């Protein structure tokens, strides 16, 4: 990817495409440094309990959740993984794995590096879709 190149990631359901998020390349010269933004439906739910792989939360867990309406995630070349909450006048940064903790540097990822779980539970509230047009 070239610097500032953007890839939109969609899923397809019932002949419509739904935007999950966008990935933007932040560096040039072949250095992989990614920003993940434009999350589906405009917000991210952050919870203190990270053990839900299916994304389903109880009512009590939702009461403790933090709704972020302007979020970004970045995965940097050195392996640092940061979340950015831009809901405040001064953005707040957070490394969910601890200050200074690094994952795999991007030039050492050999195959696949999972970094987040997206769970969509109610499609009727999902508002970003486009129609699929087939050519005859």
C-alpha cells in the first residue's frame, strides 16, 4: 500500500454490502503502519472484560461499557497497538495490552495477525450499506 491509501472492508448480506471499517496506510517507503477507522454504525463499545469472543454482552456488562463515537485503532510498524478515543477535545490514547507492550512488528508478520473482534448483533440498527448491482 502507498502512503494514505485506503481500503474499505465490507461484508455482504442479502445483496447489500455493509462497511465494517476502513484501513489507511500511514507511512511510505514500504513500511506497514496502519490506522483502522470509520467503524460500522459510527461507534465502538469498549468493555473491561475481554473474554467474549462472540461479542455478546450481558445487561450488567453493557452498563459498565464505554461507548466511543469517534474511535481509531492503529497498528504501528514496531508492533505497538493503540486505541484512540477522539470523543474528547484532546484525544485519549490507550494500549489495551499495557503501556509499552508491543505485538509482532509488521515486517515480521508472516501470515495473519488477528487484532480485533467485530460482532454485529442487530442488523436493523446498521445504517451503512450499499446495493449490489449485477451486470447482465
